[in-house]
């Protein structure tokens, strides 16, 4: 049985890098061609938060963090983190602007 994972891009990250929506969508499309069993079920803009969300269907043996590391090389500097969810919700990862506090 495949796993459902949500990839989210924060409003501020998308606002700072408007082209990143097409970049992430293109990357996920290429990843689909490269990795059997992976696919994007849907992509939408969550109106309440302003986040862009990609709902991904992936084989259970696939590690989403590997996908994120590869994606990070193709988009502007960012940080990502796994969001806390309950057991009835799919895994969610958030791409956001890097912390500037340490700069």
C-alpha cells in the first residue's frame, strides 16, 4: 500500500520566489518519470494559509527526505521540516524561507 505525503510551500517562501511553484511542480513531474510508483495526486493553493500543497502518492519503501534533499538543490535557499500531525493525517513537510536569525 502506498503512502500519501503532503509537500507544502509557505506563503512567504512563494511570495519571495514566485517562480518556485513551477519549479517544484516541474521537479515532482521529473521525479515521477524517474521513480516508479511515485505520483502527484493533486496540487492546490490552500486559501486559509496561502500555502501551495502537493499531495504525493509514493511507495512505502521510498524516503521522502531524499526527495526533499534533491529538490533543495533546484530551488532558492530554503529550510524544510516535518510538521506534527495526528495518526489520522498524512505526513506533511513544509518548505519555508531559511531562518535569518543566525545570519
